[in-house]
C-alpha cells in the first residue's frame, strides 16, 4: 500500500441510503415551499381582507360620525331656534309685564281721584247729602278699579312666575345646546382623524362602557322632551301675553265706560242741581216779593186800624157827651141808637182788623222762616253744585296720561293691531 488513507471514525451510509436521504430532502423542501406559498397566499388574502374590512369599517364609521354630526347640528339648530323664539317671547312677555305694571301704577291716579270725589261730595250739606246716581256710580267705579287692581296684581304675579319658569327652560336649553355644541366639535374632530395622524395612540381600555353614558334612545327622548318643554312653554307664554293684553284692554274699556257713566251722572246731577237752584232762586224771589206785599198789607191794615180808632173815639165821645143831656132830653133816640150801632160796628171792625193784622204778621213770620229755609237750601244747592263741578273738573285728570287713550280711532286701530313698527315714520 503506497498511499495511506484515513476515514472518519463514524458510521458511513450506503448509496441507497444516500439516495433515500436526498429524496427525503427534496420532499421536505417541496413541502416547505408549498407551505410557504400557501402562507404567502393566505397572508396576502388576509392582508387584502383586513385592509378592505378596515377601510370599509372606517368608511362606515365615518358615515356614522358624519350622520351623527349632522344630527347633532340639526338638533342644535332646532334648539337654537327654540332658544331664539324663547328669548323673543321672554322679551315680549317682559314688555307686556311692564305695560301691565305701568297700568297698575297708573291706577293710583283714578283711585285718588275717585276717593277725593267721594270725600268732596260727602261734604255736601243738608238735604243735598243724598245717595244719588252719581254717588252710586262713583262707588261702583271705586269697586271696579279695586277689582282691576287686584286682577292686574294677580296677572303680574303669574307673569313673574312664568318668567322664572322660562329662565329655567332657557338654562336647560343653553345647557343642552352647549353640550351638543361640544359633542358636535368632538365628533367633527374625529372625522378629521385618519390612520396617518400623529396624535393617535393605543388606549388602556377603549371598549369600556363610559360612566354616565346613556342609550341613544334615552338621548333622543331627552332632546325631544327638551324641545317639547320649550314648545309648551312658548305656547303658554303666548296665551299669557294674549291674556295680559286682553285683561289690560278690557280693564281699560271697563274703566273708560264707567268713567263716562260717572261723568254723565255728575253732569246730569249738576243739571238737576242747577235746575233746582234756579227754581229755588225763583221761589226766593217770589217769596221776597210776597213778603214785601204782606209787609205793605200789614202797614195798610195798621193804618186802617188807626183810622177806625179815631172813628171809634169819635162815636164813644159823642155817646158819652150825650149822656149828660138834662131831664127828659136824655132820650134813647135814633141818634143814640145809631151811635151805639156805630160803636159796635167799629169795635167789631177793629177786632177783625186786629185779627187780620195778627194773621198777616203770622203769615209774614212764616214767610220769613221759609225764606230762611230757602236761603239755606239755596246755599246748600250752590255748595252741592260747586262740589259736583269741582268733582267733574277733578276727573279731567282721568283723561290724561295712561288712561287718555289714542287721540283718534285710526291711532287706536294701529295700537290694537300692533302696527306701530311697520308703519314708516312721516
């Protein structure tokens, strides 16, 4: 052996085993390549499916977010419209309340005037202090004004409570609008995010149910109930404003009608008093004329009585002187009989004249007493007349200020139809 060979001290395999080993390797390689091919195919399919699913999920969620943003904006605009209407109604209601309070404050004038008129007319004297129509109408007017005042106070109290309720509704609307505006901005910001943004990160527990969250149905019901609450309050406010306007106008019309009735009764009473005063003055004039006539008649009767006195003295003197006739000359002749008849007749005449004088004096005294009564009645009627005229003049204050009313029917129609702001200035 010229060449020395060395072999590894390990077992050697045969050729058949080597072919078998090679075939096994080929089979393993084919299997691994097939597995890799399948893996690559499945991976590509999975990548495509996940990408498509992710894109579609993102697209649908973007649509959902967009719909949600639109819904939030729609509800926000709806509530803003309600809030705007509510603010308008609150302003109008405050104006109505101010007008009602102004009319309530203005009631102090008619109350003072009516009270003063009643007090003035209560100062009438004698038979003029009567419960006439003017007194009755004045007291009715006082009761009417008191009832109007009470009604306006109740309406003002109701309006104040309604304004407080509207402020609560406004607070709820503002709170809901602010929440929706914040949610709108948050959801709108989410629409601007994508997978390439720098401010996206993993979160600790994004699938948790957030504390305080509510179902969508509850949110929708809350939004609808808020809008319904605002609509109901707006309807109530409109009815309240109309009620305030109706109460004010009805009270004003009632007071104007009662004012006209009182003024009419006062003018009627002034006319009746003037008529009675004129009648009393005429009676006074006639009474004075009659007193003058009676006084002249008394003087005439007294003169007649003085005349009969001298005649009686003459007749009695003749009789007395003829009683001194001597002897048989002292006869009861026709002269004596005539003189005696004359004395008797004169005495009877004097008695009649004296009785007539006494009767005339009594009549004169009665006329004088009646004249005093007439003078007192005339003074009372003049005082009553001046009292009613003063009351009528005092009531002219009711035709100024708040209770003056529009100067013309056209102005009144403009005021009733609320056309002041639509008519251009002249």
